[in-house]
C-alpha cells in the first residue's frame, strides 16, 4: 500500500512539466527556511510548500496526492531524515532541481550513530540534483562549508561570513528587535536590498 501511494504521488508530480522543485534539508532550520522561502516565492509564483513538518516519504506523498497541482509553478519540499537513504528516497519522489542545506549538526545520532552518517545523508540532496541544478549552502556552518567545497555542480554560498570564500548573498547590518529583524542583503555584484521580517 505504501509503495503504491508513493508511486502514485511520484507520477502525479512528474506529470507537472515545468514545475520548479526545491528540496530543503538540514539538522535544524528546515521548517523555518521552508516557510520563509515559500512566503517569498508566493509573491510571484503559485507555490505549494509541504505543511507543518510533513517531511517523510508518506507525508510528502500525501501532500502531493491531496493537492491540486494544476497551474502550480513551484513546489518547496521539506526533507527529513532519521536513517541513511531517507533523503535519497525523498529526492526520488520529488526530483528537486534546487537543494538547500540549512545546517548540519548532531541531531538524530540515536539512529545515525555517527556525525559522518548525518553528513552523508544530508548530502544525498546535493547528489540527487540534475546537472543543471543548483545547491545552496550556509557559510556559517563548518560542515556545510566543507560540503560546499566538495560540490562540483552549480552552487551558491550565503550567510554572514564566508571565511575567505566569496558569498553569493551576504547579510550585513543585522538588527534583531521585538517586532522582527532587519538586515541588508548584498549580492556578488554589490547590489543591496534592505529587508525587514
């Protein structure tokens, strides 16, 4: 039953030609990043994000099967993992063109046993991207920086400090406050935009 459910969702999603698919994984920050990205993209595109913490193959399959995908332009999928191969299975379902790793840390060591297992599982997202895809990494996480360095496909680095690496998107003048945060984003060419959450 689970396999039929999974394959039905995979076929339904695959039938949506031209759909932009984005996968998000990480030890923490997945759900927040998904909601932020979904909010930004929804201003221009018809966007669907996986709700709540639906980040397993059955949860994501349910989202796909229970939603009308007609006219959908962007699908943002949170991808959780407790075992090796979990991200690979989700990538088989979603086929993301873009992948974002939010962070990597010592979460779920009770099932992964080692940090190396966590790292290799999160990197399954990058390994699943097509040749014309792009992987996004935070510069403020040492493990993610190492994965960025080893990634051969198109990639982008973002954050506060690239530790000697050029950032594609840098954050400057960050000011947290009781009503939200404000900051300036700077791209590689030096263009800036002031943002408020």
